[in-house]
C-alpha cells in the first residue's frame, strides 16, 4: 500500500532544522571522538512488529547534516515491519551519521508508533462500513506528521485544525444561545465549510436534525442511544460516535450503524516503536 505524504517539503525541512538545533546545539561533542573524514555504514533495525511511517523526516535529518549520505530503504511508509527487520541501510560520514541518529529515529519511532497504534484499531473494524477518525489530540508541533501516520495505519483524518471545518460544541452553543442559532451563524459566516455539531442527549439530536448540518457528533452515547440515533437520523446526516472509545468498545460501537468513530487515543496515547541503528562497517 502506497500512502502519499501530503505535507509540504518545506514544512518537514523546518521541523527537522529545529529538532537538530535542539539536539546538537552548537556542536556534537561526542562525535568529535570519530576522525573527521571517517566513512561508515549503518543498519536500522525494528525491534518489534510495526507499521513504518516517517521516511521523509528521517531522510531530511541526514540531508541537512551531510547531503552525500546515502540511504537505501527496504520498506515504504505504511508497510508492515516484522520484528528484527532491516528497515534501511545508511552510508556516509560517520560523524554525521552519529549526530543525526537520535533525531532521525525520534521522528521515525514516533510516527511509526502512531501508525502502528492506528492499525490495531483499524483492523478491529476493517470489515465494517465505518470510518476510523483521529482528533486534534496530537503532540504539539507534530500534528501533520501524526495525521499522515494515521493514514498509514488505515485511519481517516478528521479536521486538521480550527481552520478547515466547524465543530460546534457545548460552549459554542451556550455562547450563541441555542443549537439552531449557532448553526445559523456558522452558515452565514462560512457557507462553504463543513459544519459538525456535538450533542450529548437525544433531545439535542432532535434539535440539530432540524438544522442544515453535515455531521452530528454523538458524545459519550450508550450503545442503545447510538442505535436509536441511527434510526432517528435515517441517513440524513453523517453520525459520528466519540468519547472514551478504546479497543475493547470499538467493535460494538461500529456495529450500531454509525458512519464515523473518532478516537483520541490514536494520537495521544501512542507508544514509540523500538528501533536500533548499528554501525556495520567503519
């Protein structure tokens, strides 16, 4: 499976530049132990089964340190790695390889962790006609990378930020005076933008179905309430289940007939993939 990285190259470049500055600062003191012109080969190994994600960030780290470094990948983003798989081999200046090792692996292990976690969820409902969505509960500064990782793991992206879709929640409704008033104002201000409204009760669901919204988010609805909501909505709007969803509850929620399930844990509760880079020739 090939997943297109939608993130602009200059965005990745700036992320990597900042991360290298954070790690190396003015000088890698330990790398000075290696002769300046020494050439080395290294091998990156996955210590666990995982979904690969983050090649562009990994490549960019070494490109900024020494453009002559060569990287040969044996897998692509979204590919499944088995434990002890050789992910790629690198060759070039030994100091640059050592200086970039940690930063490069930080990006790769984080995004691969997100992709791997997403696949665990996606596999649970892969035979059902429901979309698995992420949320805005992402690591600061790494949202776009994690959103890309969710795609690599088989998930679908929810809105990227506050700028590309409208999601009306309880505080917006309180400020506007009612659900109808909030939706009407949103339509007037941004007529061509998708509008989603979060509801916490069946009464609020009935209210929102009398407005022109695209999606209704059913917050912490029980299974019985979700089934009832599907019957009431009759396919007029897309229904999204959300709130405290985990691997144990995901399947039963998907079987209620909702169209979408958003899970914050995909991006906020990740475990980094265990990677190791070893010199094989120096």
